């Protein structure tokens, strides 16, 4: 598997370098040099495959013998060992529940797979890999869980002060071992900027072997294609099927488009955002304009400069018409989100987290102009207990936490507090105090 940077399509690197280095020096993002369609024999029999087998078949198809079948089977069975069920609410609305992994968020798929892939590539290397990751909520918890105790890797997580839920913060700050956490006095975009700048800094690159676990790393996107095919095998393919994706940094939606190029039989995608609406506005006006992120109750989508937009444009060859033909975009405020959470519970006895609720809002808006045989599957990206304060505000319900996360509240939090200054962050990394 060869990959190029979105800023330099004539220069190729191998999978190992793209995964371990994460971020090209030219500030682009790595993309596969080609995305081939999966064999028809696999697509026709997909209902016969388990999610672990789907992960293996897609990995083998993409990697083209870079990794042996035996090693790939081990990577996939270790990382992807939890379900992704499709729950039907009615004939036109489904929820693809992606929160059944260890950290209760869809990012378990990417983080656990990436950890196993990096560990495989690091065998025999003497220098430790330092993973830098910015999180708006769920990424950090999934990365912390997925990389905890992995030999040869230490992780530094940056999260925005007062902009993650109490449970999310506990998932970031209570694990210890090789997991180190920085609370940044700023937004997610500030955290992401610090990470990107660190990769381009000469002093840091001389001292550390740096890698990223954000969706800028191609190893995060590859496993996110798996659950689109896992959902496909559970759907009625006689209908017009769409996936509605609550979106922040747009890695999840990018993975869906990659899956579509690989043969995912779907009629289109719906991008659902909160008031951080740069992509829905782009789809409407044709102009892409980043902005300062706005704090909302669906905090994992509080991104004003989504990194993966360049990948989406690359997948559509920079053609706005092609982009619009496959994509629809909607955005909603907190008030509408709370009302939708209430409506979903009253109509279907279904408790959605605020991100999923944004997805359901977008799906319902799309259905207003759709045929009766249209079915939309919303990606429910996080367990509602991760946003128990929002759920209580909307529904008056207290959500039970699974035991595996409830115990986190008995542990002490450990983190470093830093301003949104790159010089201070660089000083922190060079100090060897983490």
C-alpha cells in the first residue's frame, strides 16, 4: 500500500512510514494512492461475515500483502472484538450503535486498531514512539484505552479546559502508566494546532519519534470503514440507503466515502453538525471558510477547522459538483438537539446522546424531501452516559454507567495545565517531566 500527501501527489511513502509518522512535512494528509473495489465474491456474501472477518478482509484488500494474513488476523481479532448493531426505530430510521467498545465511543474502532498496527510496525525498533493527540472529547478516551500499556509507545493527550464531559475527562486523566494528559486553556482547534505545529518543529523531531492518533493518521480512518460494511449486512438493500454522520473533524465521513469507493452499496451521505457548520455551509455556498469553534452540548463536534476536509476534497477530485452529488449537509443548535433527544425518547423509547440527536435531526430533515422507500442509518457515536448531564436536562433521566467506566470516578485525576502557547507546550515536551 503506497500513500501520497494531499499536498504532493507525486511523492509516495509506504504504509509503515505513513502510520508511524502520521503527518507529512508538507502539511498535507496521507491518502492511499489507489482505492480498489472489493471483490464481488466478498460483497455478495457479506452477510455471512462477522465484524472481525470484515475487518480482516478489508485490511488485506487495502494493504496488498504488506502484512501477513496471520499477523492481520491477530491485529483485527484483538482490536475489533465488540459489536456494532443496527437498531431499527421505524421503517425509515436506524441507529448504528458504535459505543459498545471499552471507552463507549466509536473511536474505539480506530484507536484500538491503530495501537495494534503501530505495535506491529515497532517490533525491533529501539526508539520509543511518542503519540500526540488532540481531543474534543471521545478521541482521547479511546486512544488512552487502546494504547494503555502498549510497549514502545507513550501517549500525550491534549484536551480543551471545561469543554469535555466529566466522564470524558476521567477517561483521559486517570489511567497513568504510559498515558500523559495536558489540559489546554483554549478550544479543540487550539489543541489540534499545537499537535500539528509540534510535528513540524525541528527540535522536537530531533529528540522524539513523533506520531499521531488523531484522524490525521490514516490508520484511524481504515478501521472506520469496517462498521459501514458491518451495517450494510444488517440493512434492507431493496431500499434507498443513506448514512447520516454526526461530524466534527470529518474523519468518520471520510471513512464512509472511502468505503463507498471500495464497493459500499449506499445511495449517499448526510453530514450533520452543530453550530460548527463550515462543511454544511460549504455544501450550500460552495465557499469553504473555517472559523473559531463554538462550544456546544455536542462537544465532540466543536471543530471550526476540520482537518479531514482536504481528504474529502481529494476523494472528490476537488470537484464541488461531485461532492454535492454524494453529500448533503445540515446543522442544528443546542435547543433543537435537546428537543430531538426528548422526541426520540417519547416516540421510540430510545435514549440518544447529543451527537446522535444531531444526526437524527439531519435525517428527519432529509426525509422531508425523500421517497417512502428511503432509509437512513444514523451513526450513534457515543453512549448516552458520557453526557449524563445533557441527558438529564433533556429527559430527566439518570443513565446508569457500565461498571468499566463507573470505577474511574474513584481514581484521582492527573494532568498538566498549559496555556494555548506552542512555546509552553514545546517546553513541556522537552522537559522530560511527562
